[in-house]
C-alpha cells in the first residue's frame, strides 16, 4: 500500500488521486463549523459583538502574552485571569443587567470574557492611574477593567462611546471608578491627560483608529501601553508603533465551541524591555 501511495504521489495523476482525501479534509472541517453555527443559531441570541470563552490552550497563550508585555511572571498572569473568571459578584451583576435590558432578546445572557481576560490582567499588572477605552458598547469590557482597578485599590476608567445608551451593564461598585463620556472619541481624547493605558475598541477602520491614536498620543503618560481590540482587521496600531519607536505584539483568539474564528488584540509599548 505504501509503495502504491508513493507511486501515485509522484505520478501525473497525483492531484486527481488526492481529490477524495482533500475533499474529506474540507468536509470534516466544514461539518464542525456548520454544527457550531447551528448550535449558536438555536441557543444564542447575539447579533453583534459576539461573546465566547477561549480554548484552554489559547487562554494559556493569552497569559504568556500578558507576561511578555507587562514583565509579570506567567504564573501571576494566570492568577489574574482566574481572578476575573471566578468573580461571582461581577458575574451576577452582569447577568442581572443583561436580563432586564430592553435589548435582551438580541443580546448575551451572561458574560464570556475571552480576550477581555487580557485587558483585566494587564490592568492588574501595570496598575495604571488612568485607563481610557473607546467603544463602550454595553459595558462588559468596562466592567472588567473597573474590577481590575478596584482590586488594585486605585485608578479610574474613562470610557467613550458615540451612543448615549451605551454602557447599560455599568453599575454597582464598578461604576464608582468609571467616567462615561458620550460623543466623538477623537474630539474627547484631545481633552484628556495622563493616559496610562489606552484601548481602541470603537470604529474598526484603519483611518479612524489612526485618528484616535493621533489624538491620544500627546496625552499618553511616559511608559503608557496602547491596546487595539480587533487588531486582526487593521494594521493601524502596528504602523503607529513602528513610527513612534514602540514594541508591538499581537494575540489572536481561538474561541471554544463557537463558529466565529475569533478577534485579535494588539499592544504597543515603549522600550526594548517589558513595560
């Protein structure tokens, strides 16, 4: 059998002979995607900003990503990630907020943190005084950042969205460290100062992200860390990092049991050594 396969592999008909094998590979892959898609259609309700958990290996890779950027030991990064996952008070708050909102019919039922675990762990590691987020949406990421600030014992979050109804899950003790702003992020960024961590998560186009980076750059504190959510869709942050002499890393999500291929998280920071 091995001899026959070897001869076929080097024969003029090799490509045609391999077609059934290649077809089977595609069929198995597509069957998994279709199965997960059908399950999501039946069980899920979301129409945008999809939420999910990370594959266990991908979660571990996120911990190493946090370690590389912050200089924290990877074991400590794992503890911070677990800390958010085990925060029952925050979990219950988000569930209650989602269940009573008028848009609950097309929204998530409970929090699934995915790459936001990285946001949380970086805030825990870097202990910023001022975090700025553009693109509040319903406020899941804002609550994760606020939870990290509360555990640090200091720091505030400024979150910006053009939608006045954004941030509807923000409440309780987490709201105490959050300042919500409504309007153009580019205009509002120009009025801020001493930004220790900046997170772009608003309009994911190259031009708009570049405009935000230009607006926030003179407002950054020395050693500030800049994050770009959905960095798989735009090279704006990596280009900005290169222009400004910063380091750049990218993390790609691998969702667990979900049809969506995952989003990406880019980070830029100063110096050749970890921040």
